C-alpha cells in the first residue's frame, strides 16, 4: 500500500472521527511531517481534509477525479479486479495500455483508467468518443483458464456487473442488449469491448474495456452519437460522483468474475436474462456480410444467442451487431 492509500484508508475507516497525525505516523511508520506533507498534496488533488488542533485529520469531501490510491483504499484486500490500478489523464486507448501490460507479464486484475482517450474504440471497428472527465473509460486484464469459445461468458458477466453497479449507485435500471451494450430507454449508456489473445484451445488473456457515459449533459454528446446515446446524468437528472461509481464497478466486476471462476455461469446468465432486452425480441444480427433475422429465444451455456431464424431453424450466434426489431410480450 502506498502512503496515500494508507492515509485515505485510515481516514475512511474512522467514519468521520478525526485521526491524529501521530497515530497516522505510527501506523504508517513515517514521520508526522511526512504525513502533513502528503495531506497537503492530497488537498491539492481536491480531497477536503480538515485538520483540527489536538484532534487530527478528517476526510470531509472527495474530488470527482479518479485517483488510483483512493480507489485501492476502498476495495477489499483479497480482490483480483483492481489489485493494481493505473490512471492516465489521456491515452490512445486503455485497451492498448492493458495489452502492453499483459505482454510485459502483468498479473491479471490490473485496471487502467483514462480521463480521456484519443483513439477509444468500440466493437466492429467503431470509435468510442471519450469526453474528458465526464465518463468512465477503463480496461482490465484477465487470465482465465478457458477455451476461446467461453469468452462470451466474460462479456456477459461484465455487462451484468456494470448494470448492477449503475443501478446500485445511481438508481438507474438499464437494460442489456446482447452481448455487450447497456441501454436506457433504447439509448446507449455503456459499451464493453472484449479483446483476446489465444492459442487455438486456450485463452492467454482477455482485455475487457468498458466505456460509460456518466456526467454528459445533452450538449456534451458528440453530434455523431447524440441521437443514439445517453448518459446517467441525462437519464436521472443527477450528477454522479465518478470515483464512487468506479469503486462500485470494480467490486461488482470482482464478484461476477469470481462466480465464473467457481463455475456458476448459470447464476450470471439468469441475472443477465432478467435484464436483457434481446431475449424475447425479434432481432436482426449482422455478422460481417451475413445477416440473420429471427426471434431471440435464449442464451446457451456459453453465452451465445439462440435465434430462431425465418425458416424456423435455431441458429447459435457467437458475435455480431444486434438490432432489436420489436419486443414480443408473451402475456399480451
Ligand atoms: C462498444 O460499445 O462498441 C464498446 C465500447 C468500449 C469502449 C471502452 S472505453 C475503455 C476501453 N478503451 C477503448 O478503446 N475502448 C474501451
């Protein structure tokens, strides 16, 4: 743990009660002057830390910016996701940074955030516009011992975790569109980009990139996407504390991947199906030059979509771009 992480951890643990400089210095094994100097630097980063004579320091507010030490101070000690966190002011794409870390032998669970990306990318060669300081743009490295065909399970688990974190932190109940979009009132709120390096029968590593439109107002939306995208703020009318949401996301992701490691994909799939707007809908799926139209019946055990096509045959869809045509409400 870094000194900042330990200071922030201690101040948060005290639940608003002041923590003396002497106590912090003793806990961390550094001088009181060193504590004072780190507190000054944390204040410069935007942390509201009150100092009361003869009582100590109290954390009264936190900035909206993403600060790795603070995120780590708020996560469980036995976590995999977020065991190491790096934050960039700006980068090309956080997936590229995580890929470099993977090639250099980084452990699974490392997470890279960026306040903006100059070449953020989405699925099917699309770009992901990353307005500075308004969204959450991050990628994580996983090294599951799975066959490449099981990768879809990780995309679905990611979507479930992101949906749950958004709902718990902001009250916004988004829908999931197979395999990886989060929608609110039919507009795109978040996207997931899963990339992998694999041998023919085994995955070497997965790069999972997540982009969420958080505090964008209508005028912050790029004109290219303003008729198809939305943000949490637009939907709820409330600004979101991005670092609180980031902590919640990392916790939910850690929980969800744990379920997969323990062989409980069924549990993930059940939650996914509950919030999915694809299963039970008529869909058109584009896969390169091929197109399948039909009724999305279910997910299979690998997370692939089972679509009854127009000639009545069940097709198993591994990946593609889904357009929802019309929802069928069985009880109407
Ligand atoms: C999609 O909806 O097509 C997926 C969008 C994924 C965007 C995220 S933002 C963080 C990470 N870095 C990228 O370049 N892309 C992903």
